[in-house]
């Protein structure tokens, strides 16, 4: 217990200063209730002050995890998506022995949209059919804990972003299902970094939850080859079995078409929204179809990029994310909640990608502070060394004393080179002279 209460070593927690600075900027938002915003920003700021004085490890982790949980609980009930309502209706149809596909749901906003998600989503939300958002809250907590462990081991920036970024907080509680999709994509890609075929199977489950996870399949095939494709296909057959063998593919395609029609009613968080901002009402509807062509082109370029330039899991993540962004935001309709799907894997890797230089600079700053304290401490406790000039004068004095003793011995033995009887220069002329220096003043 005494060990736990002991103060950490003095020093600057450079990486944590950077991470907490990012968190502070993200936490100061007018969308939060004033008491929550001030309390969280104040806690982060005080932790920054502590990180500037001590080498911290787990205290900032606890602060950021608590901030993330508090923000999500404080925002609970902000209903901005109809996904949870449509999911509930689809599960109730499934429990009643009916197909959840091929019909428009009156609970959607606008009404008439289909349920375009895979069969895995039914099993995922079945434990909380009355309120699927509870599952999203639990999933968000799991991601926070995973990033917290990573932050405590030297990767703090990802946790700082995921804990308090407003779109990620709202995506947890607004009724969407992208937080769960983000967890499935995260697990699949982390596993694929070590075992590509197993990762491909997990990615197939993610696609059977929400099909946009297929954005990471082409680069993963480029990384692992044919075995990855075989593993993905095998798991996909099992995951999509209800659609393939019971409900029918045409009914599922009908649900996709109904969902697409609902998206064409308003431009939102997309290229079309930017277009309408510049020329109101001018964004063409065909952008929603055109985005699939651009996404396919991006996927092909990503495949080539991973195959030829970067055959690593990082290349897979980057190429898949580029395809995802084009597909989800490059058309007529998008949403901030889609960020919840890519945020977990990006936050998992952000410290390794961009944090290396930043963290190296922060650790250098930390070492400078530590070295300054060492110098200050040494200047107080250690004796002041003699100046270099003083050492030179001491050496010269020793040389002259040695010459005087040598001349005295020569005179006592009758050496003609040093004594008066034998000629040469007198002892008076030699006394006090060092070779090549002349007489040294003051000696």
C-alpha cells in the first residue's frame, strides 16, 4: 500500500503531455453540458500539470477512461439515428419467424427504409433487443479498456482521441451501430497482422454485420494471397447462410435498394453536402452511384499499393480506410457515425504511425529536463573543479621548483655546466626559468 501511495519519479511525461493536450482540445466543446465540459477539461488540465512534473503512467489513463465514460453517460438519450429502431423491428420479425429483409420499415426516418445489415447483426443485438444502444455502450467501454492498456504501455494518443472526440462519443449513444462495426474491424485487422487467414475469417464476420467492412478485403488479399480469399469465403458462407438458404438473396438486395432510396432524400456529411453548400440544390443524385465506381478504383489502387509497395498490415489498414472513406463520404449521403467504424483501428495504430517523431521529441524534452536537474544537483553537492588556467599555472610552478632542485644538486657535485667554477651561465641566470617559457611571473 505504501508503494502505491509513493510519488512517481520526478520528470516530464512527454508523451502524455502531447496526448493530454490533444484530449483537452477535443474536450472543450460547446455540445457538452457546461458542468460536464468544465469538469472534464479541468481534470485533464490538472493531469497535464502533474505530467509536467512527474513521470506518470497510469494516472492519465484513468483520467481519460473516466472522461470517456462520463461523456458517454452524460450524452445518453441523444437519439440521432434510426438504426436502433429499425434493428429492433427486424429482430422482432426474426423472432416471429419472418424474414427481416425485403420490406420497408415504418420505424425508419424517413419511413420506408429497409434493414440493410447482415445476419450477424441480429445475433449481436439479440441480447438487448429492447435497446440495442446498450450493446453499443458496452462495446465502447471494451474499446476504451483496450486502448487504455495500450496507452499505459507507451501509446497514449489513440486513447486521448477515442475517449473524448465528439463524433465518437455521439456515435456510441445516438442509436447507430458503427461502434460495434468498429470493434469487429479492429479485432479482424489486429489478428490479421499476425495470422492473415484467421483475420480474414473475422473480417467476414464484420462484413456479415455491416457490409462496408469489405473495404479492407482487397488489400488483405494482396497481403495474404489466395488462402486469405478462401478463408473469407468459407466464413462468409456460414455467416450469410440464413440469407443464402432461407430468406433469399433477392429480398436482401431489395432491402439495400430501399435503404439507398432513403439516403437520396437529403445530402449529409458527403461530397454532395459540400456541393450543396456552394450551390444550394445543385448536387446531383447520381453521386450516390458514382461513389461506388470511385471506391472500386480506390480499392484497386490499394491492392496494388499493398502488393508492390507496402505488404504489411499497416498498408492494409491505410488502403482499406481510403476505400472506406471514398465509399461512405464520396456520394450523396454520409454520416459522422461512420467515423466510429474506422476510429478504433486508426487509434490503435496512430501512435506508431505519427507518434514516433512526436513521442521521440517529447522524450527528448523529458531527458533535457532530467539532465538539467542532474546538473543543478551536481553543482550544489559536488566540489567546484579547478579552472584549466589554474592547472596550467600549477604545472609551471612544479617545473620551476624541479629546475631549482636540479641546479642545487649540480652545484653540490661541481657540475661545470651549472656551477660557477666551470664556466657556462650562472645559476642566477638559470634560476626561475622553464625551458622555452622564460621567467614565469609571480613565481
